[in-house]
């Protein structure tokens, strides 16, 4: 992420989204402390970033309207949240995932080969790429950035777990030696932790502190213009003149991220042509935007909604209550009400990824829920149960889930105290050191860090101390052991990996009842009539690759 994957923990989350993880209701990795307004260094330095670029019409600005604050961590090594929507325009990885082919394609690397046993991977880097600092993107720089990310070990750094060593054989040749076979071309396309960046950006200075000021050391088409944490117009990016992809023809030379928590406001701004892109609207507003002339798209995603149950403290320590909550969710009613923006799912892993199960879809069962609650001492004519829940402020889909669940639980003599929060506040409460300050139910999205299901398991359900995205607080050695075996198993025996994913989902969802999965999202985007060339890529949730767009009339 998630990430929220990121979900957003992130949802991967995702990994990954992720995370994700955690995206709307997204994933977080590290928050900044003070608002910043940090312009780039003087153009006389090597970091030249013009307001407008050659061949671009005027000062065309792409205005993105996310519903949550954008940046929680500017360090490309540890970034693991909503800032993916900006970072993927500032930084680049060796490869990029093609959603049409399901394969990795060139980005900073133009080609690659692997040995017959899958343990040696050789990437050839492109000519002419430079960092925003002015230094060349070469094999030594790529090696140094990946090694720094691995050393810090935060966010999605686990993606490099198979790597034993990295060699910069010459300026253009980067060689990875692996401990076990791994699809490194796909790993290198990850939305998080795969960024190549200039670790020499500060000389001998503290690079992490430098990043935290709202500075970047990427090689992408845009560089940071200004960052004002907490303000409505939180972030602007501007064109990097030296981008290897060039600026011939029409391009957007500036990106603005205008935080718009309320979907009705976002829809109104889109109608007035004050924003270019809205990643999330309610089904009703989405349909209305199309009727009013906005462009729209619908894409099946790898992002699902998780309702994580507190397995460690409070009343939900009783597995019977957690199982009752799973049965209380009105899955079919929720899907119907979301009118095409969601689809049902039988497990944690979305369709299209290794690990997807084709079992029965979950259904609401209020009599079954009541029976389980009664066994635990709660329900009509018994003790009242009071539970706390947190969810993403401004997310109408999550609000609908909460409304339906609250209504169902009221019939069972259960009161749900639901609190909508901005992600940083929600995540902060979820990882509070004092268990008494945590919630009983944590609602967030998750998506994978790259197109692989591992992100859900290693981030959201593996034991974690301190707590990061394991917001069900599950601690189970059998689960941990099975999760740890997944990467090598996936590379060496996909049938066995498939079986392990199925068993893990049975353990986590059915037996431990640590989570319910109400639905997988279908991405419904609304964007201005003037935007040309937009294509959604579910491997990079909510990201718009702006350099690939053209501003029209």
C-alpha cells in the first residue's frame, strides 16, 4: 500500500496497495509533523524544472481530486500509502506492469533476461535517463537505491526478499543474484519500494530528513513544485525538462492535487471544469457525471474492502462474536446498492491473481449471527453488546457498509459506534500502543504492491510488532509459517502455492474469523472532457500517469 493499501493499509497493500497498503481509506507509512511549502532548489542548480516544457501548450494543468490527504511519507524507500498517486509521476522503477498483457514492460530498464533456474536476472538500463538532481540514472545508482530500500526495510521492502546480491556490472548492466527463483521483472514493477532514486541527492546530508521537507530525487516526468500539508491544494508537481521520455506534442506541464473529501463537492468541481479527474464518486454521482458530459471508465480492480476484527482485545477476542459479525453483513444488499462499483468475492484474493478461490460467496445470515451471539452471552433478551468501528471519512461506499451493518446489528441488540476519520487519524488509532484506545472493527481497502496476492498476507495478517497494517492484531504461528513460505513456493511450485493460499484463507477468514471481505471494487473514474488518453491500471491503484495524457479542448 496499501493500501488501505494500501488500505488505500493500504489498502496493500496491497500491496502490497495497497496500501496499502493501503487509496480511498488508504494505506499509510509514516506521517509528517508540520506543514511544508517547499519549492524546488534554484534552477541554477542541476535540478532544473521549468514551469512549462517544450512542445506543451501553454501551462496546461491536470487537477486531481483525491478524497483523502495525499502525502504521509516522501521517502521512496518507505513510502507505502496514498502518495503513490504522486510518487508514480515523480519516480520510476525498472519495469512497469501492463494491465492488458499481464506482464512487466520496459521503464528504466529496456530489456532483461533470467537464467534457466530463475536465480540470475540481468537488466539493461536505458540511455539518457537522468535524475532531477542532474546525475545519470545508471546501474550503480539503481543498485544503491535498491540496497538502501532493502536496508531500511520499511513499507513494501519485503518485495526484494529473494535478492541475495546486486552487481552493477557496467553503467547499463544491473545483475541480481537470488536466493530462490522469483519473477523479478514483475517484482521490479511494484507500485511501492521499487523506485530508483539518487541516494547522493544531499551529498553527506541526511537523505530521509531531506525527503521529509518535500524534496525528491526521482527520474520521472514531474518533480515537486510545492507541498502544503493539510491544505486543500496540498501538492503541485511540475514538468522536469530533462525527462528521457521527452515533451514533444501536447502534455500537461503541471499536476495539482486538490483534496476533496466530499464526493458531492468533487462532482460539482468536475462539472465546472475545475478538476480534471475524480477517482471515486458514489454510483449515483458517477451516473450523473456521465449524463452531464464527463468521461467515465469502469475497470475491474485488485482492490478489496476489508472489515478487520480486533482479535486481541475487547469483546471481539471471542471468535464467536467475530463469526457473528461476518454473518451480519448484508453482502448482496451492499453489492446491489453500489450499482456496478463492486462485485462479490469468496475470499481475500481478487479474481486474476494466484490464490483466488472459487468457493461459495458469503451471504447474510441473521439467525446464525443471533445464535452465535447468544452463545457468547449477547443478543435480544440478553446483554447488549457495544462495538466501535472506524472508517474513511468521505467514502460513501464505506458509509453505506456501516449503515447497513448498523441496522442489521441493531436487530441483534448490538450497538455499533461508527466514527468516520481521515486516514492518518484512523491509522493512528488502529496502531495505538494502548489496546484500550483501539477500535473493535477497522474498515479499509487493500491492494497488492505488485500483481501478486502475497501482499495481503504478509502485511495484513502476519504477526507484527509494532503494529503497522495488521489491524486485526492476529498472532498465529501457523499462519505466520504458511505466509513466510509463500514467495519461494510461488516461484517453485505454483500448484502447491495455490493450495497454500486456499488453506490460509480458510484459516484467516473462516477459522480465525479475523476479517470479512464485503466486496472487490470495480474502479469507476470520472474525468474531464478535455483529458485524452486515460487508461486505468489496477496494478497502480488510483494512479494517473499524467505524462501519457494529452490536454484537449
